[in-house]
């Protein structure tokens, strides 16, 4: 145990050194843009990162319990985003909401989380449960099929058009100016997203750490057979894990829609990849790791977009993933897996 | 202890079993044997020598002599061969070595771009690239480059477990698409416009010149490639390396302990598969005289996987059969082919699905079929009486089936929204059917089938390009859940 925590500390120290070098580089070697630009990108990165962190949690929860990569998670997130949009449109749209805005936003989140959660349940039931004892490659291919089915179903039903959430119209264009009028701008929407994500994460940690279900979940994750012998129904625990993870993904989908306005049927693919990157960077299976990883991926993407350009940003994120996998396969906060024979 | 238990007559006497042979395992083949016609065909097929199986392919040589249009040969013949080639390569990676390579399509693309770059002229962003290498050199270079790239990507698999490898390779595939689309600073790939100005396959060596330019020519060339690769892969799978691949797929740890260089084997498989993809890519680029980023996206990846999974990972015959089945249905479902073919294929698939669902009981099948037909007419009659709009739509290119469809399926005018709800309800119903058992299932099947026909006629047939991908997604899920070994694969004997 001691060696693991020392390794985690070492990882974090290394990460801190890298970040410090980067900050110095970013600010002193690009003087035309300066501190404000840097901090603005950082704030944007934190907003983006909290969305990625929520997606990453979905991957991490499922991986922790089933050792399975849920490729379809990105598309669950996309469906959540569409459900939120559907509720928004049904209740009057962003410009003339039929009910108070706060209630409307709450409705969107609840509907998206419920819808995505049920979808996650269904996916688990149909694509993964029949393959519980199959070779490891089988559920991955099945997941690929699910992802493809969901994407193309949305394309079939709703077309390839972009849908506009107009989150700023809905909530507010205003925000907080840090450091004066010319300083860093944090929109209220951004505040909402960050605090919403934090709230969900705290709720999740509470659920996993203190509830009876959380205890069962940790037990199943530790040893499924032993847990079953102790009277825990693993199938039920796994199903609820999918429900919780997918609901977080759905909430992330609504947040993405609110902040970035445009959604379409392919947003799940890239977001899923980045959420997965976040989960791996943090150490897959670890809940704090997923949060840290999400934050990091969001920051890196935002910085890369600001200092380089949008397309390269994706490549940078992919590069980081491959680097982390090669150098620290167990992630920043993860524990190296011992292979049992 | 004089009290030995009395010998069980069902148990084999010790004299029958050899020491060190697990009877249950050694009888796997007999248990797997099916009776009836299917079983007999399987036995005859299994008894053929490899050269005999290969000889069965010869009729395919004569396909170009049939009075078919160039487009048909291109869409069916060339695509089947290219996907067969791709599947043979992926089969080495996934089927033999058990590595889930989701960046496979990038090697296909890399081969295509390499050929396009080496045998063609391009002006982009102020750079001019003019190379007109002979095809044998550029194809060889493309193949070698892909193999080297596979070596690099494969060496990352050294430290990665199965799932991680999948995601790293998925990233690799994605990075390839991003790179070719936009992120390339030197204009080598010409962004989303792709490379268009490519030479046809032109071989010249020792003063002999040979140019492949017609579709039929490409067909024969590809056919030769497929046969060649088939022979190589077959020999490889029987070789020491092939056996080592399979051993390390089944149990890497055990293989390692037996002294096999598991990591090197993985990288070899990776690189070998990549080389075959590179070959397929370069011929593909020459045949369509271009290489475009959208040719190498996730959709192509899914298609290749559908071929490999349907055919049965690990089986070479399966790859050919899978490529034929998938590409034919893929092209038939396409918008450019006569829609009634798509319709026939769809309903045929539905019938096969129902037959598979009720394969245990003919009575239930008969009841389900009869009540489905009756329910369709009943719903139609009721709708005609109370909801005239519901039957006043028109059939989308019905052909000879127009009358039957018109009388049996509801065709509302402006059916868009209704069809969307129908689609969602259909997903729910299918979910329910899988859960139900016995006669309950018989009760739910007819409404589901009627609804399926409704959704197909009002929504799916109008967007064939999307529908076929939806169907392939469903196919992958269903195959994994019911017959993960595919058509020609063999179910594994699990030794616990």
C-alpha cells in the first residue's frame, strides 16, 4: 500500500512540474497574449473539463466493476443531450420558456439523466449481459454495434442538422468579471456547469462511499464471485452502476448543449474518446482519478485550442493519451493492476 | 478400503480412455456435429483439402464475362474483393492473435494515400508533388510502409491490455482521419478534397508494360491478390507462427510460460495485418482513381468488422463468405440500386429472424405468421374506416409489390413524425420480445412485425444510406449475443 501511495504522489509531483513548466512557457514565451488570455483559456478549460469529468466517471464506474470498456458511453451522452434539447423545445424553447427558467433547466437535467440512465440499463441488458462470460473481445464488438446503432438511429430520426440549445439566451449572457472589465470572464452558465458537475460528483462519492449500494458496488468490483456468495446480486449492482454512469453522461450532454449550443448526432464519438482519455489519464476505475483526468483533458484541450488550433487540439489530446498509456498505463491515481492467475 | 464403488455403466472403462486425454475435450468435434443437410455440408466442406476449397473459387474468375454493367462489377465485384482482402488482414490481427485493432482502417487509408502520393501528380499549398512510380514499386512501398507503421503501433500493444489497445488504435484511426482532413501542414493529403489525380495501375519491368485500367482488369488483379493472400495466410496459420498466435490469443500467460515471445508475436500479427490493409488500400486508390478522407472513416471500420464477425473470426472461408454477404446486402440496401431489392432483402431478413426466433416450435411459428398477416389487414381495415389519412399515402417505389404493401401496411400522408414514434416504439417492442418467453412472445410478435413493416415503408426505405448502417449495428449486437463465432467459426471448447 505504501509503495502505491508513494507512486501516486510521485505521479502528482511529476504532473505538477509539467504544468509549472507549461505555465511558464505559455505566459513568458507568448507575451503578445499575456496572462489574461492564459487565465481565460484556463477557465474555459475548467468548464470543459467538468463536462469531460462527468463522462469519464461513466467509463470509470463501469470499468471498475466489469473491467469493460463501454464504447457506447459517448453515444449515451449524445442521446442525453438530445433528450435535454427535446424537453427544452417541448417547454417553449430558449426564447419563450413556458415555465420558470430554473425549473426548465432542472427538468432538462432530470429528463436527460433519467432517459440516459434507462438507455444505459437497456444497453447493459442487451449488449453486455449475454456476454458476461464470453471472451473479452465480444462485448467490445457488441459495444461498437450499439454505438453505431445509436448514432445512425439519431441520424435517421432527427437528421444531420445541428440543433441549437441557445443556452446563453436561455440563462444569461452575463457573468462574473475577474480582475476588472478587461479581465477574465466567467459566464453564469459556466458557473452553473461547474457547480452542477461538482454537485453530481459529490453525490456520486457519497453514494459510493456511504450508501449500502455503494458498499455492494465496491464489493462486486473487488470480487464478483465472493460478493455473490455474500448475498449480493451482482447483476443488479452492475445494472445500477450502468444506470448511474449513464445518468452522469446524460447530465454532461445537457451541460455541453448549454455551453456550446450546437449538438448533432456525432458529438458522442469525440466526447466519448476524450472522456475515456480522461478516465485513463486519471487511472481507470478510480473516481477521483476520473475527475482529475477530466479536468486535465479539458485544460489541455482549451490551451491547445488557444495557442495552436482546433484540429491540432484533438491530436494533442490523443497524443497525451497514448503517452500516458505507454509511460503510466495505470494512470495518475490508479494502482498498477496485478494480474491474477 | 475394500469397498470400491460399483462401476458405472455410463462411464467409460479406464481402458477406453488414454492417459492425459480429456474425453470431454477430445469429443468436442463430435458434439459439435450437426445432423441433417447443414451438418452433412459442413462435414464435406471440412473434409476438402485446402487446394480443393481454393478451386471452388474459380467460378468467380468468370464473373467479368457475364453481361453486367461496369458499375455493377465495380460496386459488387471490386468491393467484395477489397473487403475480403481487408477481412483476411484483420482476421490475422483479431482472429488469430486476438488483438482488437480499431485503427485498422487507417492502414487501409495509409496504403491508399501512399499509392496516390507515389503514383500521381498533385499541387497543393504551393507544393508540387509529381511522382509517377510504376505500380509494383509504389504498391510495394505502400505495403512496406504500412507494415512499418503497424510495427510502431503494435509496439505500443506491448504494454497495453486488450481494451487499452482497442482505444489507442481507435485514436490512431481518428488521428489519421483528422490529419488527412485538415491538420496536414504540407498539403500532402490535400485536406478534405483528397487526392484525385492518380495513375491507374501501371506495371513496367524489363521492358514489359502492363496497364490495368478497366474495372474488369481491376477485378482480376484483385482476385489474384485475394488468392495470393489467402494462400499466404493459410500457410501462415498452419505454421509455427500461426499456432503460436492462436496459443497466445487463448492464454498469453501460458504461451509466455511455454517460451513463446508473446509480445513479438503480437507485433508481428499487427504488422502483417497492416501490410495486407496497405495492399488493399493501394489497389483501392488506383481503382477509384482517388483517395479521400471519407473513404477511411469509422463506417468503413464497422463494415470490415461486420465482415469478420459474420464470417467467423479465425476462419478464412468465413472471410470470403462474410465479405460477399455483407457487401451484397450493403449495396442492395443502397439508394442507387433498385429499391425493391432492398425491400425484398429486408423482408427476407425479417422472415429469417422470425424463423430463428421460433425454431423450436413450428406451431408457434405458424400462429405468429398467420396472426401477423391477419393483424396487418385488420389494422388496415380499421384505419380505412376511421382514419382515412392513415391509408392515403403512396408506396415508395413499390414495383410489383405495390398492391400488397398498399393493402397491408398503413401509409399515412405526412408520416414523418408518426414514423419516428413508430421507430422508438419498435425498439421498445423488440426489447420486450427478447425478455418474453413461450406464448407471450407469440402474442407480441405480430404487432411488432406489423410495426416493423410500417416503420420500414414510412421511414427506413426513404433513407437507405443510413438504414443500412443501423442494420449493421443491430447485426453486430445480435451476432455477438447469439452466435459470436459467426457463420464459419467454431464455437470454442471452454476448459475450466
